[in-house]
C-alpha cells in the first residue's frame, strides 16, 4: 500500500518535531522519528490495525508516543493509506475535531 501524507499531516508533524527540539535531545528526536516510521510501516504492511475512532469517516488513531498520535484512513480500492494529521494528545480535543473535519 502507498502512504499519502496530507498537507495538514506534514505541517503538524513538522510542528511537533520542531517542538521536540526545544524539549528533547537529538537522540530522543531520532527515537520519535523512528517510532513514527516503524508505526507507518507496520500499518502499511498490515501488521497492525489501529482502532477506528470515527465510523462514518473510517478514521483510525495510531499512538506514536503517549503524547502524540496520528490519524489516518485506508482506501482499500486505491490501495492507499492517507495520513490526515498528527496531534499532541495534551492539546484541546476540539482542535482535533476541527482537523478531522477539514
């Protein structure tokens, strides 16, 4: 399956990663990057299936770290996984609802 990152996913991932530069070491940043990539790879190869959090839109939640998740949708007919957004789990959930409805 092909993985497609939305513009919002690219922006939110970059924002989270840049925020890590102020709080974490380079080693921890690499670990976060690797955790993200490993999780995307496992979803891509169908080794894991994350829980559906929105039945109507078929959006799933993948937890990268206790503080960060990403949301995605699978299109089996197109054989694509669409990463919608990354989200800092400590943020206001209303912000996430807005992101997922865009």
